């Protein structure tokens, strides 16, 4: 393990249209002590060739070619190969700002924390949304982070995504019931990456530091191929059940708050995925029940999300698309 070295892990599957922008944004970082691990997960397009070309041009790039096993399998292959003191991920169709790694590294080393977390931009064809970290500028414990989650479940995406976090590799050990330790890894039998982030946060014994900057560009393309689904409501329930176990262990006296936050977040995720399916004229992943609508109405500060949940409950999909098109036109006009 090389001190100061950041291992950047990029899982890749049929990403030739986006890969150059992604990798160039990594190689151009103001913090240059990095190794870039490109994991070609059985791509059938020219992604593999592009990966090899990057390795020929820059000695910091390492390429792993493997048969297709899914994103989490690719990420684990990158973890197994990583030589750095720190780990960070980026998806192959996203980009990062030039000083992201320098800033996250500075905060994690100065504070002695195990994880530094920044905000991200969600960029689509019609708008840009910015998600900032909580206004906490001192190092906090995992229990304090989960307490902030209970106060505002809207922080869920920031906490559960792996790509906006610089992680100290030596901290990535989780104990089992037999008091043995295993390395934190992505569950290869599931599509969700939330389990990994939850485990890393929970075992961060030296704390977490928030960086009040927005560095990561999460790019959303308006076509069905870009959906981050295979969304499954049942799998989502499994994840939030796991999260509930973790929170109950970390915050044993907050049972009712935990239960309420879990239900609200599960419903909010469902509404989000129904929205994307409706807009893209894809198969609707799950029918909303009135309790889902009620959860969103009670928990969301966004009027548009409340209206959307009501329209989805009554299956007013065509009307919703019309309203959304009007919204887009107004956004572009402004």
C-alpha cells in the first residue's frame, strides 16, 4: 500500500461514448499521485480498446479485462488490485472537477478522518441539480452522520453513493458475529451499491469529514439505456431493511425515528424511479400505494415531488408527461 496514493476505480461496460471525457477528467486532476484502475467488465463495444490506449499513453493507468459480472463485480476487482492508501470510485459515464481529489485528500489527511465526502451535480438534458453535504465542518462519527440522516432523509443519495467519497483503505474492515474481520466489498449478487457505502461509513472509526464543495458530475442521459435501474422495489426494501439494522445498532434509542425515516426514503426512491420510467416511457417498476404518497407529502420539501406522487397514484402518466414538457420549456426559457 503506497502512502498518499489514491486508487481510482472505474467500472466499465459498453461506455465508449462517454469514456474519454470520464478518464480525461481523472488524469487532469491537480492531485497527480493516483493510479487509475479501468475495469473492462466484458464490454462488447470499443471500451476495451480505449482502455488499453489510455494505459499506453499514461503509466498511471492500469487495465483489467474480465468477463461480464456486473458493476459491483467490476468494482471489487478494482479493489482487489488497488495499491493506494486511499480508494475512490467514478462511474464511466460521469466526470469530476479538476481539484476534486486534491481537496478531498487535503481534508482527510488534515482531519485524520477515514472518509471525506463532497457534494455532486445531477446533470440531465433539462436541468442541473446540486446536492450539497450537510453544513457540518468538523469531523464527526458515524453515529452523528446517521443522526443527520434521520433529521433529513434527503441526504440519502449523498450518504449512500460511493462515488463522492475518498476512503482510507485501512479502515475498510467490518467485524462479523464471530469477531472476525472481512474487507468491505460490494455485494456481487445485488445491483445496489448502497450496502458498500453504509458499511464504509459504519466502520469509519476515525470519523467522517464533509467538504462543502460540489465536485462530482453525475450525468443523466435521456434514454432508457442510461437508467440506473434494474430497479426493484423488493430489492430496495431489502436494502432499507439492512440500513434499519445498522441504524438500530448505531442509534439504539431512536427506534421510532429510524422507522419513520426508512419508510419515507423508500417511498421517495420509488417515486423517483416511477418518474424516470414515465418520462422515458419504460415499464413502471411498481404501483404506488397511498401510504407511499403520504410519506412523500409529509417528508419532501418539494411541491413538484408531492404533485408527482399524487399523479402517479392515479396513473395520470400521459398528463404527467405533458406537465413535465411544459416545465422543461419554462426551464429552458429561463
